[in-house]
């Protein structure tokens, strides 16, 4: 299927590795021109070289830190300088440190709220006027399955991600008539460095081998395994596409059937 995004301009946050990198690759393979964004310039440059070597959409990168006070200005100005405007915004912030609610101090909450919520909303607000003018835009926010079923051991994520769900749904109803969609994509257990680190933290806390932790987790997933980045990125690319023009205000799971709620 031709997703209809050849030549579209896409900004993918937190795309040095993991889900963000996978989404950038998937969009470029559909012909979109992508701007990767993250802290590690060397890794980003290598990612762009690999994408450009495939011969699909072109890739470049912005070095920026979500936790920096200069993040917004850096990303907005660099995107406008290189693209002029934006068609696709993929909001992705990785995940905060694990911990319990008792460990969730006001300082930690404020720090991660600024990076994981305010920064993403601010970028959307910056690019929305251009999307409205061209009457086409895609805003996809990668969150967590903790939005619908809180995940033990990551209280910060469980607290902050639902704010993005409420924002994305509200935004969708406000901009649908402008040809802009806003959706939330929830990964389940997708095999990334982040998931590996969570498994390792669970192993340390329980005193059990990490292999046992992973086997138990996979057994609880109806698909019987962790998902791949490529599987997740394919769903993301579709939601960013012309073909998904009537999908908005939605919360889509990519979790192998793990969530038990309807």
C-alpha cells in the first residue's frame, strides 16, 4: 500500500534509538523527508547515513535535549530553517526513571512534566498554524500502555502519560476540520533498550534472573512474545499517512493483545 506521504516533512522526537528511530526509518521508507532529534549527535548522524543509503526519503537531524530550557526554540527554529514548515510531528519522549509513588518527588514530577508533556504540547502548538494553513497535518504521540493499565514500578510514567492522552483527544476534535489528525499510539512490550532496562530493574528488585522476568512477561502476552520495533513503526507510519485521514482522536494499542481492558 502506498501511504501517500512521499515528500512530506516529518519531525520525529527521541529518534536516536528505539521506537523513535524505528518510526523515522519507516517514514523515510515511504518517501517522507525526516528530521531526527535527540541528544547524541554521533548516533543521529549514523542513523541518517543509514536512512539516506536506502534511497527513500532524505534524513537529517537536530541535536537537542528535551530536558533543556532551549529545546523548544532549538527544534522549532531548526525545523523551519530546513523544512520551512512541517507535515508530520511524531511526539516521542522515551520514558522517565522507574520508581514507586513514594519515590516520585515534586521535583521529579516537575522535571519530567516539563520534558514529557509541556515540550510536546509546545511543539504541536508551534507547527499547528502551518498545518491549518495547508489543511493537512499529522500529530502522533507515542505514550505507554500505562495510560490504560498502570504498569508497576514506573509511577512517573503512569502519572504523566495520561495527560498526553487527554490533550491529544481534545486537540483532535479541535483540528479535525482542518485536515489534521491527532492520535495516541501505545506500545506494549516492544523489544528496545528501554524495555531491557525495565526488565533488569525488575530483576534487581525481585532478586530473580532477568531471563525469568522476561519469560514471565512474554507468557502474559497473548501473542507469546515481545513485539519488534519494526512492527510498532509500521503502525506509526500508517497513522501518519494519507490513508489514515479518517482516524483521529484515537488511542491505538500495539501490544500483542496484552491489555485486558476493552
